[in-house]
């Protein structure tokens, strides 16, 4: 996705501005999630913009001990996002970095600490934002999505943004059938750099999660974090567990994709490029 500059209509100028922080994974690997987010947020009456100069949130460097690099990225993103009324992130991981770790990183500089706290106060994970602003579906799930879904609650959504229940509420509101997933709170094994450093352990944790998906008779996995979905999808493709991934990525979908499927298309008030 690229920068979206809204059309300068009178109604647009009056609407609060939302910066959609699309995340690296969404931008490079599944941009349709970003477009689904735009549809969902615009329906609530907001102007949606995707700042062209947004970068990684800095979490990989932060987790790798590159503190100065992470601080520099944090300052860049804070300055970029300050003009917006709201910042919405389709990932508990990146949202958690901004909300919890930017202030900690910049606490030695009072000015930047205050700016980071202001950003944290207006940043929400997508499902939280939709829940707080009372999003409603237009129609039941389309036929190809009428299946039993396993809702994988990422560690970040549980512990960083505490938004996992919002996602579950929104999915149920939209009419999706959610299976009771055993050990739902247990990590899938992705964990960003964890998956690279501890490949064997990460894979074993992911296979355990897929076995639990199979046990609850779900035929699709939904999550608010694309990293988790890609990790599980790749493992399912290698193992063939429960037939998941046989039909491609449609069986491993982001919360935004499922919710947008229950919303009637409308003319976008934001000029969001399609490529």
C-alpha cells in the first residue's frame, strides 16, 4: 500500500483523520488486509490515510538489542503520526511496540517521552478501534466463509494490547462460527525473531497449534496478527494437517478480511492506491 491522500471535500475535512499503520508484513505480503482495514474504518466515518513514509515500527531491532536503532525509528514514526487524530494498527505486535515500548525507549528525554505517550494514547489495534466505535456488519458471512473458524489469539494481542476479546466479539457479531480452541492462550511459535533463532522449537509449537485446530474440527484459522497466520500456514502446507492450506491462503485469514466480507462495498472517500 502507498500514501493515501483523501479527496478534499467538505465532509472529508470535518471527519477525524486516521493513520492506518499497515505494518511491514501486510504491506509486502498481504496488502488486501490493508484495503480491508480502509473499508472497515471508513464505514465508521473516518478519513483514512496511509502515510507513504511509514517504516517498520522498530521491533526487530528492539528485540535484537539494537536500542539506538529502535529509538531512532521510534522518533521517526512518532513525528510522522503526530498530526493524526487516531492511529490504527492491524497487528497487536506493532501496536504494542508503539503503545508500550516507545515510551520506555524514550523515557530519558522528557520531550520525546511526552510525545511517545501522546501517540500511545491515540493508538489502537484494529479490533479495539472497531469495537470502541461500534462497527456493525451489513450482512452475514458470505458462503465461502461459512465454516468453523479457530480464532488464534496472538501473544501480543493478549499481553501487549489486550485486544483479543475485541476481535472475538467482532467476529461473533459478524456471525462467524468460532470453535473452542484448546490452549488458545499458548503461543503458536512465531514470535518474530524467535522463529528464526529457535526454528525447531518454533515449528514444534506451530504444529501443536495446528493439531489443536484439527481437534476442534475447524477448517480455517483467523487471527489479528499476520505473522502468526503465515507461520501456521507454512507449517500446514508442509505437514498437510487437517487439510488446512489445501485451498491456499483463504483458510488462514486476518480478522479484517473476515469482517470486511460482511460489509457492503462503498465508494471510498480516501484515495488509496491499488498498487
